[in-house]
C-alpha cells in the first residue's frame, strides 16, 4: 500500500508543533524557577539571621507565586512572536511538500529538497489528533496535517498504516 499526499505547513501547524515541545519541558522549567525562588528566599532568611532564628513557610509563597506569574506572562506574550520569527526566517517550512509513504520508506519532495527516509532511518513518529510528526533525527522533522488528506477517513487510514508498519518508531505523545 502506498499513500500520496501533499500539503503546506501553516504558521498554526508550526505553532502547534512547537507548543507540544514547549509543554513537554514546562515542568522542568517550573522546577528550576521554584528552586531559584527557594534559594533567594533562603538567602534573605540567612541575611536576616541576625534578628533571630525564625522561619515562616509563608515567606517563600510570594516568591513562588511571582515566579509563576512572570513565567506565564513571558510564555504567553513572547512565545508566539518568537515562533512567528522562526517560521518566517525558515522558508523551507512554508514550501508545499509531496509525500509518498509506503511500508519501506517515506519520500518527501519539495521545491528545495528531495528526501528519502528508509524505515530503519526513521528516528521516531509522533501521532497527534490532527498531526503526524515524522523525525529522521532528534531535531529534523516534517509535519503532516490531517488537511493533507482528502478526508478524515483517509487520515485515519494513514494513522493506522503508520501504526501497523512503523509501530517500533511510534512514540506516544
């Protein structure tokens, strides 16, 4: 069986993909922020040690709350602008790609490149509700949107095809 699909990645597709990776590491970032706030709180506590040995656990709560607020604002305000700049500077993302997908390989043709990825060279495949992300290295990927297929049934058949023929490469989201 062979699937032939074509499509162009929009900014929303690119943003969705990057937010997936952003959310993947959000917990680690929050832990770092909390740890930093704890260190700052303890430094103030040690600085005020001359007034006596007293520690109130509520002393650290404003710092943690402040860190979450700052992080949320930065994430909301700057992430979309940053991804827009990345999307606009990489013209190969905006090119229409033509995919030929079979049991042994994935062939991707675009205006600037032609790639053939053998099944054994596929790094991983992530299947989302509306997207299929095909990686052939840790940071080299192509996005297949469900709109590339003629209808939802064809997209669902493509997902089943990947799950049957590339099952060892599929990673859960």
